């Protein structure tokens, strides 16, 4: 079995291999602490959301690990008022614990990362790599450095836990099987409701668990579309462009799909702030284009 370091030595530059390795190694630490760092942290993040202890822990572990590589110049996070700075030339964004509200129900969680060659905030055109960790029945590390999407799973090796390759060059299936749309149905704008109705009539299966990483994994595996759409009372959606959407957009594009805000490629959007949100539609290109057409007819 090919482990992470062997794969990186053959396929990824040191400039990217070191921070990606730092994420993977830190994920073991976060995963180990998930059962023991439950409860509220007693403070709010910059978006006014109550932080959990594991949110704070994951943020500190990943930020420290990335800056410790001496390759990352700044780390911007959902949990930080302002980026942490270091030395190097890469600029990193992260949602250190996606779906922390799922902790109490023991549902999957994740961590999302993007790496840029330009100072933040910047468009996805400056993205050079993206990755996400899934804390589920398996601990997995999925990444792209611009040459396909690859997934590794944690196993017990000779020298302790390590990540080994389980899926190389992941591609979205041509036949789409699942969909998951966030937000309350009564708050969806009319084109979104019409489009979802058409998916239901086609017999596509609903897969929505409240974790971007978990729901996105379903789309990568079975084909389909994930969205947190524009809402009647929230036209710019809920998901944060730099911390969540752009990294996943980079990955879905490398898997042969598309990510759109309903009108433009997510990776072409120019954010004016780190906190910017956007509607997000990611998955099979044919479905995303179909939804774009539905949205354009109603403008």
C-alpha cells in the first residue's frame, strides 16, 4: 500500500507536500480529542456563532501545524478574528471543524483547507491546492494539488498510524445519483425549488446530513449535486467563500465537475473580505449548468 509520504515524494512538490502532510498529521490529534473536547467554549467566533471546545482545539492544532512548516505565510480561519502569520509564500484558509453541531448526534465531521499563491482575500484563480479531512467511520484525508483528487485512509502501520492511498484520481460518476440542498425549503428561492422538484421526479436520492464534508463525499462517490443555495432572506447564502466553498470548488473541478454561485464559476469570484459568503452549487457539470439556466430564466 502506498502511504502519504511515498505518494508525495513522487507526485507533489515540497512546497505543497509539507503543509498537506502537516494537516494529515494534525488530523490524527484532532480525531483523538473529538470524544474528550465536547461542550461549549464560552465565546463566539467572528460570525457570532457559539464556539465549541473542539472548534477552538482544532483551530489551534491546525494553525500551529501549518505555520510550523515555515512555508505558510498566513492562516485565515472561521474561528479567528484575523489571520495568524508566519514565514513562507503560501496563504492558507480553513474551516477547522465543519459541522461541529453534529457532535452531539455522533454524525460525521470534517475540516476544510485551501492554499493560495496570493495574499488573502483573493479569488480561487490563485488556489494551488485544497484538502479536506473526514472524521467518520474512517479517518480520511482527501486532497488535490492540481493533478487529480486523491484519498487516503488512516490505518495502523508498523510505526503507528499512517495514511494509505485508497482512491487515486477520483472522478464524479457520469450518472448522477444523489442531491443535498441546505436551508429550509420554504426559504428557497423559486428556481431552486423548481430544480429540486425535477431531481425528485428523476428519482435521485436525498443525502443531506448537515456537514458540508459529509454531504460532498456523497456527491463525489455517487455523482449528483450539493448546494447551500441563495435563500429568500439570505441571497448570498450561508457558506463562506474562502473557508469552505472555494476549496471544495477546486476539488470538484479536479474531479471533473463544476462549482457555481448560480451565475459564475466559484473559482472566478473576487471576494472583498475574508468573511464573504456566496450561494454554492457543486457537482456534476450537467446538473450545475442546468440549475444555472433555471436561475437565469428567473432573473
